[in-house]
C-alpha cells in the first residue's frame, strides 16, 4: 500500500524531470506549492542564477534538497535532466558509474 504521487516544475516551455513519491500523496503537492511560494519571496526580482530565474531543472534539484531537510539552496551547480543530452556536459562528456559488485 502507498499514497503515490508525482510532480514536475514548469516555467514557460521548460519542464523539469518528474519526482515521484510512494508515500507522500497529495502532501507532496502541498509541500511543493509552499516551497515555491517561499522560494519566490526569497529570489524576488533577481535573475542572476538559474534558481533565481526559476529554471525548472535547478528548482527540482533544490526541492529534492529541501525535502531532505537541507536548508542550503542549490543556486546553480546542480540540475536534473531526462538524458545526458538534456544538459551541458560539453567540457568533460558523460560518465556512467556502474554500481554492480
């Protein structure tokens, strides 16, 4: 048994990857809405960094940190993508870390 739900963030024609929850149900939605309300107050009219611009991939990465209780904002370094081609890895390429023993 669970209380499954998922969310993504959208800003114009950009949409984040989807975050799924097995147990949070609609609480995930209300938590995300409250998070966005607080984030918008914090960034105001700033557009310096990806989080300030509410870029969906960066917002999702920051929201995941928020869910884990990390109060340090992810301003610009991390973001999520659907595939290795969904972001800029032009300097060093893509690396797959194999987890098999």
